[in-house]
C-alpha cells in the first residue's frame, strides 16, 4: 500500500518568499531517496539544490523550468511504499521524512490562520503504479496569504507583488493569475500594467513602462532583481556622500611582491586592501555600522564582516568574509578565493551573501580609475579601489613614474561627518603609500 506525500517549496531563509525553478533533477516515475536533491532553484540570493525529505516514487511535479513559485507551493508528490515500474516496493521508511528539508535552513510551520489555495494540476504519472493510493493530502498552506480579504479572496502570496500592485493602483481582484490554480505572480502584475497603456501612447513612454516593437525586455528577477531592489532602497533611504583621493601604491605593490617571493601561499592584492580596511575601521568604527530607523539609533558593530563585489554571469553579487578583522593576509586570500569560485559556479548560499558590515569594491579590475558606488544597504560605507597604473607623480621632491591608484569612500552621512570619513580615507591612503604605517598600528 502506498502513501502519497506532498513536498512543498521550503522556507529558504533570509526572508525569501519565492524561487524560480531552474532545473528538475528527477522525472515522474523516478525513485528518490530521503534527502536526495530533486530540483535546482534560483532565489534572489543564490542557486540552491532542494532535497526531498521523503523516499519513494515521484508521482507528480509542479511547475515547468523557468516558473517562479512562492514558498509553500507544492513541488512534487512522492508515493512512499509504491512499486516503481512493476519492481519491488519502495521502503516506506521515508514516510516520516528526514526533517532536513534544505541543508543549512530550518523548516517552518505555516501559521494556523492561512487561506488554502489548491495546488496546480500535476503532470500525468502514467509510468507509476501506485497500489490503492489514498487521496492526495489537503491543499498546501501558503504563508503570507491572509485568511480573508475584505472584498473577497485574492490568490497572491508575494509581498513584492502586492506592493507593486499597490504602488500602481492596480486592483489584484481584476487579474487572472498564471500560477498554480490562478496564483497571481509578479509577471501577471507587470503584464497588466503594460497592457493598461493605450497603443497610441506606447511609443511616447519611457522604456521602463513600454517600448516600441522590436525592443527586448529582460526580466528583473533572481539575483539581478534582488540587486535592483537593494540599490533602489539604498538610494531612497541613505543620504550618501563620496570623497576620494589619489595614492601612490608603489610601495604596497613592492611589499606584496616581496611577500610572494618568500615562498608559501601567494597573497592577493585584495587581501592586503582588506587588511588595511579592517585596521582603518578599528580606528574609525563609525563607518562599521548601520542605522536603525525605527529606534533612531546608529548601531556600531564589534566585528567586521567584509563584503566584496564580485561580477558573475548571473550578475553582481557581494559575498561576505566573516570576521575579516581576525584573519591575516593569507587567511583572507584563501577566503576571497573560495567565495569567488563559489560565486562564479553559482554555489553561494544565502548565508554567504548576507550579514556584511562594510564593503570593499575593487572596480579597478574593469579598467576604470574611479567611481561613486551605491552603498550596500543596510551598511554605512563602501571603499572603492580603482586600477593601479603608472602615472607621473612627485616623489621625494622629484617627478617620477609611480604606481598610482584612486581610492573613494561612499558613506552614510547620518553615521558620521566629513571629518571622520576624510580621516578614514586618509589613513587608508597612508597605508597604501607606506605599508609600514599599517605594521605600526597592529
């Protein structure tokens, strides 16, 4: 006898409410083991393989690749104890589940007061033989959906979708959702907003609202969408300012070359800049902070979780080096290398991308000298480093060709004034020009 169990998209942590199906790892009719990954999804933070807590035969999948599902929506159903293609019964020990729905994240129970939305029609399971299987479990409980709506139920779960509709005065009750059983997705709201524009006005509107025929639209979702939301929020909330200075990096480059010539693991330039950052933040802790708007307080941290900007095929991400202040140059080099490789392979976890207290942005790798970067909300500052190139420079009273770099600091003016920001940047420049300054302060 088989028991059919439904596995829903779990809570992926960090406040994430939805994920896009990137690739199915199982087919209908496949036998799966407890904790076997069944689908790869992309959240606003990272690519994640989702393991199933049940062992048995896959009887249905919900959603095609490219479909965006809310947390709590059904992913697959599994027949526990069912024979696969006429074979022996699958052991029913998976009926209890592993409790380890997603490695690294806890499972969360849906609150009692939730409106139920029936799941989408599953794929046919013709290749699966299920003996006397009971009816499928009750429809999934989706978090984030109110139990009742004043003017009737609205099948929408994502707070982002509700906000988008509210900001554009769009009545969600007038929409027909394309998600499971009419669930309203972000794409449905965006399509409705585009469709509300008369054709004769379309050519006069900006590209953000409509565009003439032949234009190409790129969805702001996944990592790119998360970056767009975060940068927009930073610009709305943070009164930022930027100061910059040119510095002679010749001695820093010589010091790095000497360190790497002595044998042992190679030290990266980014690691040396990170050491300078953490030393500067120890002297100017105002910049290693965040603003608590609700409490009207500046929260200063006693640790430095250093984020660094990394460009990947999926977009810009900011991995975080935990406790950077406690790591030496060799340890920082190794951690930068590990996180960079994980970023390029799409293996960063949400934990790798959150919790930063200060960001180091080496935009010099793109061949540019300067920038006024946007602060990585909710942090209070970001140090930008341009390319290091030979330039004319007055050195010891004479004109010489030196390795020059432009440093910029963008900071939240609420946490400090220009004197503090200037002091921080000047100390960083002094360490770049004379690395011995850093050694004297350690």
